[in-house]
C-alpha cells in the first residue's frame, strides 16, 4: 500500500497555515474533545483539502484490498494441496487488481495536488517514484488474472511486484528526506508526532515502515523466474506472512493518519461559497 501511500507526500506550500494558527489544542492535556476539535479546525487549513480527502479514502481502500489480497493468497497456498480451493482463494488476483488500481489512481491525484501546492522537486520525485511503482504493481494481478503460461500463469509476472515495491520503498525514503530537508508549512519539530501539523511527516514514516516489511516479504517469496535457490522462504511460512500483514496494516495506518490530517472521516464537504 499500499504503500507513500502521501503513500503520500504533501507538498510544501505557502498557502498552508502558519504553525501558530495550525493547532489550538494541546494533545498532551488529555482533553479528547478539545483535541478532536483542534484537528478539525486545523484541517481546514490544508490546501485543496477535498482532494486530499479523496486521496486518503482511495489509499484506505487500497490498503484494505491489499490486506484481503494477502489473506486470500495465504489461504490459497494452504488450500491448493488439498484441492479445496474456496471462492475467497479465487478472488486473490481480483483483490490485487482493486488494490493496485487504487494506488495508481491515488498517486495520479496526489501528483496533481503536489503540483497545485508548489511541492519541492524532491517531494515530486518521491511521488513519481511511487506512481511508477503502482504501474508495476498492476502488472502482476492483471497478468495473473489472464492466466497465460507465457506471463507466469495464475501467479502473473514474477518480477513486477518486487520491482514495484522497491520503487515504492525508495519513493517513501525520498519523501521522508524531503520532509527532513524542508520542514512542511504547519509542522513544528518542537511538537510531538501527533501534533496536527506533524501528521504528514508521521504518516510518511509509517508508510516507510510499511514498505520495509513489504520489501522483505517480496524478497523472501519471489521466485526469481524459477531459480533453483528461490524462493528464499515459502509464501505460507511465518516470516512472509508476518511481513505481508504488518506491511499492509501499516499502509492502512499511514492512510488513516493522512485522513485525520485532512479530516477525511468527519468532514466530507467544502465550506459554502460566499
């Protein structure tokens, strides 16, 4: 999650509120209502907020579909030996198609948002690396759905997921580097990870943690075109399963963090035009 996904690197724009206006509540005081109200008010300062709302929801759907994809794959590899393949097993590639199309759509919209807010060249580079990743992601489930022996049969192209996750991971690293070199408007290095202005940075580090797990799972389980020494670890074994589920859950967590940043789960409307 997919991948950020943000997998989403918000740009650095002069249109965003100054940090002194960005947060009216202290998250350390334990006043949940005030904290929630402070987040909601601060989210109104996110430029082109509704576009970020759409992107956040798309990435949430992509992450949930990825979880289902991994769950279906794990069920499939366990059911094949017994011949009792279920409908959930057969939906594996279709969950993958949904997830990967959502990553692709989300990063297209994110690239547009980043250009609109005047993101830095490094921020744009991170986003475009993840956009390229989402193209590679789509190749595996689509070719798997085709079930063409020349394209890897039901497993699809062997190299596309590994290539995609490497682009995704390095894109997240580039995005984190961008935040380190260029503190985004509204962020405050003196405040905590949950301070509203710092949520994009927090979300990006969560995305990077997710792709560490997914790089590991893909590297362990990749067939490397049938090499005698591959896969390093079978898909059904614990290290692959744990890395897959951990990566997908962290992508979902990162997407939720960005959703909280733009108030995607409570405010789905723009203010009335004057």
